C-alpha cells in the first residue's frame, strides 16, 4: 500500500510548545501507511485579499503543500476558547481565493491540547466548525482532547505516559480508516 501523506498543522509557534511535542509524538506513533509531517504556518502573512494580485510566495507554497496532502491533521492549543490566530490565518490562506480552496475534500481530524482539564474543548469545536464549512470531512470519533499535557513528557521531550501513547495510537488507527473511507480515490 502506498504512503498516505498527512499534513500536520500545529497551532502554536513556540518551538518547544506542548502542541508541537504532541505532533512529534504522533509522527513516531503513526501506523503504516500514514506519514505525518508538520507544515509550518508561522511565516504566512495575515490574509488580505489585496495580496492575491501578487500572491506571497509562502502562501503559494503552503497552498501547494496542502493540495498535495492526502489528509490534514490539526493540533491546537486553546486561546480564549478558540483556536490561535496563526492557525485561523493558515486556514484562511488555504481557503482562498474563492473557489480554489486547498482544503476541499481533504479528510481531517483535530487534537486539542492544554495543561488544564478542559483540554482545549472550545478550540477543538471551533476548528471543526470552520473545516466542515470548507468541505473537510472531519473525523467525528474518537474525539481527542489531551488535558494535563504539561505532565505527559519527560525531560528529553518524549511522551512518557503509556496510556496517552496508547490513546494517540488508537486515534491514529481510526484516522487511517477515516482517510481511507473519505479520501480521494488513489491509484494502485
């Protein structure tokens, strides 16, 4: 079976963010044929339709990368009960110009992370709402809210809690099935 290219968008710019650490752990846990790779979003200029006349190179590269992916996986912290502005901006950049959305039809999933017990519930659901509007079939179950994320990693940044590793591996197996059911037909 050929590889399934999953573009991973991390909603935190901090180099050692908990969200990024979870993304790295997911890449290690991903079952074949999934191949997860982080798509950086920090260099995308704020979306402004006036820039479409001379589209910024980072926008073009980002849109091309999302179009090339078989699926998208969003990892987000929660800022003020919603997604961080940098992630919303990436969604907006990828959805434009009208009628040319890079997101269209890509199977998707979301994992929210937070130190608190609500585990980014608000951000998770805001993100789902936006992506459904953009015709991204979002995996409904299992939902993934990773609370207490600040206690899950050891001093070297490795995911150290076995039950969390097992949950994330189960999530990825379900996502692989979701992609297979909802993805574009693939050549043999």
